[in-house]
């Protein structure tokens, strides 16, 4: 057997973390209209001159040595400590969090540092849509927790993959950060479709649009043309220490928004706002297929979350339909009693508890950038042929109601490892 050679950096990361030797760097975020600095994004470096000085090398070593969470916490700690040591008194600070870390509770000392920075200014938690697709329930729970603690939310790299657009409503960000490709590439139909979806989300919620990667005046003009009001890039400054004496003209002012409540019973959510109609299961199946068909036609694609009561009702025909949906959608979920982790290729499955109200509910929710709908039905407990069983059913195309159903269903989905 040939021995595998250890990477040149092997063991070096642990020494850096043990010595708390992560160095924070801060890149300005500006108002595009006048170039005034309104905040900073915190970035991280290893010790100067070290093999792991660059962030790329740092996080590659963390993956190799399974230290991603510990490194991410160290980066957050350094960024927050650096902000508290500065002369800034009304700082808006963007802090990146890795997807895996976001699904875990932060150490108490990090919570205390974050609370102090938030007391002095504003904290923005910056995440990618990959965090939600990897561990939906945990990430959504921790995003809600962060908001209650005073954090704002930014979603990074929007537009790098058009499928990420469907995930924006679930994260409900205060800032939508455009992938640098949107500013640096020649405008085309795909970019236009992406920006239409981004601006629709910003219009509905009041989220600010921030363009990354601005290096020239022409790219600044492009960013403004795309609807961005904030910008970031080498034109405005490279990552470095926080400037002395403040350096921030004014903080970003975010609109006040009520927290979206998580409702445990999807049917209860809709029944409080709409009148149910009695229907048979055969009609429900036809209506479910119609919503699935709508989802398959969406461009950009949407999220599909369903509950089938029992895993045995996720039939071979349904497997084929959901497999096709999963080829385009960023997230397709099927819940049910004794449902496996992957009931169809590319489909996330979730088992539900015997006493969960979903055991008595049939649900399908579709949420896309421009379309949303949900069907939820409550089983009336009939015996006899399955096709004739009756349900109280409600269909809605109200975006907030459909999103509430989808959030409720997603809260049940746990990662296989968790």
C-alpha cells in the first residue's frame, strides 16, 4: 500500500487556532450614488507570511483537517473583537458564516461579543443559499434566532446560480448581495431574468441590493442600472484594518419588519384565513399534480415542499414526478411518516412523528421568485377505498400564506447527520 502524503499545511491550522492568530480585515461597503462608506465586510487572514495567510488556503486546510466550524468561529471572534477595539461607535459590520457553522449554536463568548457590537452599531449575518439547501430546518431556526438577537441578514452570491433565487423568501434577507458576475459580465437574457427576480424580492420586502466586484466606473454604472444602491469592490477599497477615527459616513438604515411567525400546523394557518371545501383524495391528487406541473414550468425554478401523510403514499408514479422536479429545483422535499432521507433521487425526505398534526394533513407548497401556491387538506378519517376518502381542503395563491405553509413544512426537515 502506498502511503498518502500529508498536505504541506498539515497541523499548521491547529497551531494558528490555538494561538488565536487569525487576523481580521475589513472591506468598505459604500452608497453607489456618492461613494460614501456605510459599512464594512469582515474578512479573515492567517498570520502574515504564513503558508495559510490567504483565506483560500485557510479554509482549504480547515476542510482537509475537519476544522471548518472551529475556524469559522475563530474568524467571527477576530472580526468582532477587532470592531470592538476600533474607534467606530455606529458601525455596520457584515460577518460571514459558513453553512455548517450556521446550523450549530454559537459559543456563549461569541454571542456576548456579537451583542456588544450590535449594541454599538449594526451586525449583518452574511450567508449563502447553500446553507439553506444543506440543512434547511437548522439554518432557518438559527436565522430566526439571529434576528431575535438583533442581527440583520444578507444573502451572498445571488445570481451565481439562478436556482438560489427561489430561496430568498425563506431567508427573508435585509441585503441581497449580487454575485460579481452580474456586474462584470455583458448583460444578457439570463442576467435580466435574475435581476427581475432580485428586484421583485427587494420591492416586496424593502431589502437593499448590494453589487460586489466593482472595480471601474463602468461597472459602477452597470450596478446602478441593475438597481443596486450599495456597492463593494477594489474601486472603493481593498480589505485592510478599520480606518482610525471612524471612516464610516453613515450606517445603513434598514426598514423595520415584523418577524414571520412559524406556524406548526399548515392547515391551521390556512383555515384561519380561508374557508375549507370538502374534497376527495382523487381530486386532491389531481390538484397536487397541477401544482407540481406549475413548479416544473417556473423560470427561475422554485422550491417544492410536500407532505404525503405516510411514506407508502409516495408511490412509484410520484417518485418519477419528484425526480424530474429535483433536476431543476434548488430544493424538493417530501415528508411523511417513515419517509426515508432520499425517497427519490435528488429529493430530501423527512420522517414525521406519530403525534405530528401533519400525519392527518396532505400538503403541497410551491414557492418561486414570481409564483407561489399551496394546497393543504385535513383528513376527515373516512374508511374504505383510498380514492374516495374525504378531506377538508384549502388552496391559496396568496404568497405569504404559501410561504408560511412551506416554512412550516421545512421546519420538520432535519439533516441525516443531525
